[in-house]
C-alpha cells in the first residue's frame, strides 16, 4: 500500500525557518516524481514545488521561489521542503504527493495519485 | 502561467441529481487535466486524469470530458458521499495550477 506521511509542521515566527519531511513507503520512491502542495485556511489548493526522481529537475511556484528548497533522499525514501524567510501567507496545510506517469496511446500522462495526510504550518508572531 | 477558471464556485444538489462542473484553461492544455475531490480536513483524492480516464477504484458515476481549453466533470447520480469540494488541476506545464474549487452542498 502506498503511504506518504508528512511531518515537521509547527508554529513559527515570521522570518523563521522550518523543514518539512515526507516519508514514503509501499512504492519505488527512487523512480517517482514528487511534489509539495499547500492549502491555506479556508482556501483552495496551491501547487508549491516539484522534484524529479533523480532530483536533477526542480520547479517552484513564484510565491515560494528563492525561499523554499525541495530535496529528496532516495536512500531514505524521503522528500523534504526547507522553508526559509517564512511569511504569514505561508500559513497552510502542506501535502506531499506522488506524481505518477502512465503511457497512453500517443503520449505520456501524469497524475497525482497518492497524497499524504498533510502537516500544518502556522506563521505568526 | 496557465490560469484555470472553474465554475460554479458552489452548487446545491440532492441525492440522485446529475451534477456538472466546468474548468476553462487560459490556453490549450491538450488533455493534461485531472479532477480531485476533497473532503474537510482530508487530502485530495484523484478522480479523473488525462481529462477522461477514471482512476482505479473511482465509481463509474464520475466522468470527465473535454480537451484543449474546456473541460467538464460530471457526476451522473449524486450520492451522499459525494458532497465535497472538487478541483481541476492542469499538469500541462509548470507552475501546476488549480481551479478555484466547486463546493457541492446538500440542497
């Protein structure tokens, strides 16, 4: 059974730092693309960051670029999100998700089929 | 960035009703779109990917259609467990972008 478990969320003051972790099990983590998403209280979902299976390709949302760093340790089946210079607007539940790939007739299709339960980050003074 | 415009933002429906939710992309995204269901306090769940493909284990009352810029999620006969918020998500390009969500409420 695929399982993703986030941890590390807590309360932090503006300007502070936090490192989120996502422990993966039940699938071959080292060949899977991974993402972080977030959801501010009462708001919709927002994509935060992507990392390829090898860690060589990384993308960020403009809202976190330059402040957040995604990384992974395939030997530990773990995904991370280092969050620096935190702002009040970073307050959210953060989810990690696997991005699966499937070969279609004429193309490759992507989808987010497995999600963790989320970890809550509160940035407040 | 590709903007996803989802409508309606909420709707009221009864068990057994047919429900339709739409998403419009600001540019063509082929069929690189998924639909997700989220219940309060829970993670999103994948329903449909590649615009029309039903994810494993998802009831057949859910279906997706569309390609290019216009997409639709249809629930053919709403069940009690379907009251939730639904989001479209494009995976055509980075940054990935969601629609604003549609909350399906009890009429």
